C-alpha cells in the first residue's frame, strides 16, 4: 500500500507537469506556496522529474524539456 507521503508527492509532481505544459515554466517559490510545503520538498520533486527527463531545472524553478534540442545542435 502506498504511503500518504508518496501519494502527495505523485500528485504534486503531476500538477507540476501540468503547470509546465500550460505555461512552459514553473517557479519554485510559487509551487512552494501553492502546495504549502518546504523548499526541499519542491526541490526533491523537481530533481525526480528531471531525472525522469520530464523537466529541466533552472535557478528559480523549471522549464519544459525541449525534445532533442542539444543533440541536434552539436
């Protein structure tokens, strides 16, 4: 059975991806306030999503991953 923390983390990450799809970028501070969680929780969510190739972290938040952007430029 999945823990409440796991479920909340998955729901947060799904919402982050939805917001990214709508706006092209998200800001850590905005997400922290929206979900009422700490900087570390948002950071961990974004690190997980980045490792999965679903977003690119930037200084103040994250942006949509551009498909094959760097591999074609080289």
